[in-house]
């Protein structure tokens, strides 16, 4: 599989692409649902529960994307002697853990 992470692009497999897009589509639907709840004056705690579900869905998306990134881009760069990729991964993890 050809990756171009050093150029900030990546060719994803059809399966990976489909999985990520499906997750994003579900999240978009959840966000639209929250908007409808606000528009219809839904009770605050009901909205908060849905926002929490969206946060969990985004975290799951991040975990999947990060796992794929480590298995492909990071692994291949390390094998190619590009140790700066580890520094980039650390910086990314620090941003995700704020």
C-alpha cells in the first residue's frame, strides 16, 4: 500500500475510507438531531446526553483514525528511518489529550 504521509496525504483502502465516512455520517446525523432538539426546546439534560454521545462517537473516530495512522504511516516511516515521525506522533497525542 502506497502512503504519502510525509506530504500530508494518504491513500486509504476502500474499507478504511468507508468505515471512516460511515462514522462521520452517523455523527452528522447526531449533530442534526441535537439541532432539532434545541429548535424544539428539548429539556437540557436530554440534549446533554446526546452531546455526550456525539463526543463518544468522535472519540471512537479518533481512535480508529489514529490506529490506522500508527499501523501505516508511522510504521512505514520508522522502517524507512524517518524518526521525526515519532516526534510528530507525540505532538499529535499531546493535542488529542488536552
